[in-house]
């Protein structure tokens, strides 16, 4: 019985020691993590500064205690020997802190935290990351510090236990942790950007939100949240553009942009879309063009911004409308948009259309009826003389295979591509929908004056499946390859065969239409349509995935950093190696416009 009491007392001392060891290492981790705050800039407001301090202490105390529970506490019970535990704890703490230091270096270079994808890429860039010679001796110094801490605490554990500080400190740390998340819930509901913009600052940090809960309980409604997002004070995360735009006076000409949801490049054929196929011969027809997304909304944003998906969150926080629409407005153009879907009016899309007058849609029963009404509204606008009209027309019928009631579609054919029976049905419905749309384009373009600059493209492509998860991960030519046709008044038609993308459209219009002399790299990826891209990659993405197309393969990365490599027909390539040099270029492009 006496031996049992001694063993229990020994284990109790080890557990108490472990708590203190975890607490002090949590404070040390918070000190190291101050580097994240320095990289992003110290918050401007007193409340956001308080949140930062509370979050640093609360988050890393929690993470440190969690690591203790997983790695140290079981050892305290299995091997209750203080020397073994102290040595093991010192090694684990050293590894943890060195991993945190490495994460700060990665975050400094890529604005991303470690995950499987980032770890592989950063390892290829290791000499650049670890350029400071002090980093080479840091592990040994940290191990010495941890051994000193472990042994010093063990010698003083009785004194610390008698003072009974442990419970009070634990209460304070729990209060800081909960207070941080409660403060974030408030900030998220009120779209308080100085706090919300810190969401991705710390590793393993997933701040609590309660929008859905509050909306379901009637505490706040969706319209109020949307209004708060659009009226929130802008932040200063980006330098976009990096230099004030310099645009010379040029003769103005009307502009018509037609964007179509789910328009595949390979389906614009004389059989399916006879009018558009014939009309394209009068245009600059880009035969190998890609959208910036396989989803319509993000594809449209890539068209008007010319920026990679990595910038979307910061553009929204900064409340930065596209440079293209800003300059059109500055030149006196009357920007008008037709066919803008109510479902598209998420905050990011509202920002895209901030400089536009949105024409109210009439009620509709189908996408085809809606597109017909959109054409009617466009014809009405075009029949009324307006100076410097810049009209954006959106069509949607192909995305849902829609045709009007009574429409006689194309005869069904056997698809040349490998499709199952259900997919073949969707394929033929899609062809009929494109034929209907072709008629709407004929109505619209027949009414356009010869001096109008016309741009026709797709927001995204189309895959013949109803499986959303598969579609979101599919960045093949079928889902991202879209047509692009530009009719410049007075220019003869020609075909352009080298690869181009939506990212080059805005720079081309700013340069050739509006006379802007800035380098495209100052406000976009840096490409223009009339020269092959200088980049060896194309980045596309959606809300769940980012895809990097390079050298005949597509690397698809999810929000957790897991990645897969596919060929251009969306067939997975197992055991494929990452193209590290190209992906490092992507990382550099992803952070080029950030202010800090």
C-alpha cells in the first residue's frame, strides 16, 4: 500500500511538472508567433490589438496543452521516470518550436502555413528559406533551453505546488482562449475587418463563427450580414494597382462584353452554334483560351480583375473594384450589366459590379426565358443612343441545359467523347441549349453598331455530370477551356493559336482601348492577349480547390493542402512528383501584390 502511494505521488508530481512545462512552452510559442504579427503589420485599432494579444496567449496555451495531453501525459503514466520524461519532453518541445519557426519562415515567403503541399514545395526552396546562419544553431540552442527549463522546473515543482498558482493560471488561460473566440464571433457577425482579417494569421487557428446559428435564431438576418460585408471599412492588405494608373486620352468607342456560363470551347461548331461560328471569322478568335475557374462566378472575376484566386479574399477586404471598371468609369463610360443572377450577388460579385448599373430582371421560369428577356433588355438599351456605353451581358441557359418550351433542338447524336448513357443525354441537351443561345447571340449582335468593340467569352466550361464534388475538382480542358472572340472595329479576323487566359483580357482592354501605359504586372498577372504568356503555368480555382496547369499536367490542391496530379483529360497520375520550380513561381505570384 505504501509503494502504491509513493507511485501515485510520483505520477502526480510528473503530471504537475508537465502542466507547468506546457504552460511555459505555450508562452514561448506565443513569443515566437509575434513574428506573424510583424509580417502582417500590427493592427490599427485598440480592440483588434487586444484581440491579437488575447489570441496569441490563448491559442498557443491551448495548443501547448493539447500537445502535452497527446505526447507527454501518456508517457507520465506508462514510464513514470522523471529523467526519461524530462529528456523526452525537451526533445518534443524543441521539435515543436523549430517547426513553428520554420512555419514563420514559410509564411513570410508564401503567406501560407505548413500543410502537405506547402511542406513539399518549401523543402525544394530550403536554401532560400534558411538563409540566416543563426537558424542553423537554433535547434541546439532551443534544446539547451528546453533541458534547462525541464530540469529547473523539476527542482522547483514542490515550491510551485505549495503556492497553488496552477488553478488560477489555468483559469486565466481558459478565459483568454474562450474570450478570443467569443470576440471573433462578434467580429464575424459585425464584419469587423481589423479582427476578421487576422483569421489566417496563426497556424492551427480556426476561430469560431456563429453566423448560421444567429441567422437561424433570428438574431441577425442574411440581408443584414450581406449589408455589413459590403459596407465594412476597407483594409489595406494589397497594393492594387502597385502604381497609379496612367492612361492617355483615346477616341472612345462603345464596348459590349458577353459572358456565358458553361460555354465549352470545343462545342462552338457550325453544327451546334452556326451563327457564332460564322461570326467568329470576323474576330480575333483565341483558339486555346482558358477561364480562371471551373465555376461561373469566379471565372467572371478572373476576367475582370486579371488576378489569381489567392487575391480574392484580400480584394474583398480592401473593397477594391477591378482596375478595368474603375478606369472605364474614369473615362466617362456608362457601365451597365444585364442578366446578373441574384445567386451571384455574394459580396465578391457585388464588388465586381460596384461600378455598374444593374438592370432589374423581370420574373422568369427558366434560364432560357431569362436569357431571352436579357436579350430584349439589351436590344432596348442599344436602340437608345447613349454616349460611351459599356454593356456587360450575361447568359446562363447552357449551365442548366435550358431551352424554351416548344423549342425544337438538334437531333440527338452519339458523342465522340467517352460518356455513359446519362452523360450522353446531358450532352445532347447541352447542344440544344447552345443552339438556342446561338439564336440569342444573333439577335444581339445584329443590333450592335459596327464601331462597337465586342468581347464574347465563357465564364467556365461544362462537364456532363451532376456530381458537384467531382465537378469542383475537375479542372480539365472541358471545364476551363472557353472560347474568346474579340471584334476590334476595322480589324480583319484572325485566329490565334497560342494559349491565353482570362487574366490577360483586362490588361488588353486597358492598354488597347483605354490607352493605359502601366505595365500589366502592376495590376494583374502581367499577360496580354497579343503575346504568348511569359509564365510557365496557368492557375485556376474555385472555393474549394486551386489548380496549377503546367507542362501537360494539372496539380489540384484542396483547402487542407492535400494535392493530386492529373493529366489534361482529368485522369489522375499516381505517384507523380511535384514540379517544384514552377510551383515556386506560383507562390511568388500569389504574394506579389500584398502590402506586407
